[in-house]
């Protein structure tokens, strides 16, 4: 059986696509598709997981998807977002052997997750 080799893109609607692309570049370092190349991510795990239709994990009930971004230092990323005035959840979640998780919301109300995998070398402690 032929299988996909990874996620080749993430496409979603936005009220202000150019503005939201700039926000993701400024706050998360994601360089959206430009004239020369696409954003290159580091190799690592990617979770593909459908959730129940009534989950509140994504935040708003009308949010149909949630991006999960891998980071090497969750505390530093959340501090950086907070310092920039980004809405960041106070709650952190630690899953032994999996890693540490935090959440924030972009300017259009899309909740996203930041994940520091346990394999990053930092102890999984909250």
C-alpha cells in the first residue's frame, strides 16, 4: 500500500490572510509560502488524530481543526507569546513520555497548541 510521507501543507480561511500570515511569522517564526520557498520544518513526530465532534479541546465549538506546533522550549515560547500580548492559556499539561503542552490563540480566535516533546532532553515536569 502506498502511504503519504508527511503533511505537505495546512490551508485555512482567514478574514485577513496577509495579516494573519505576518502574525504567525512574527510570533511563531513560521514563514508562510512566499515567492521563493515554503516554510521548512524540522524532522519530528506528527500526530494525526480525529476528535469527537463535541470536543471542547479546540476552544470554540465552531473551530474544526487545531494546529499543534513542536517547540524545543515550551516555557520560552509561552513567555515570548505572553510578552507580545498574545492570549495564552494558564494551564499546562504534562503527559509522561510524550511531553508538555500549552495553548494560545491567534488574532482571529484560532486556538493552537504548542508541544515540547519529551525527547527534547528537558524533563517532563509541570
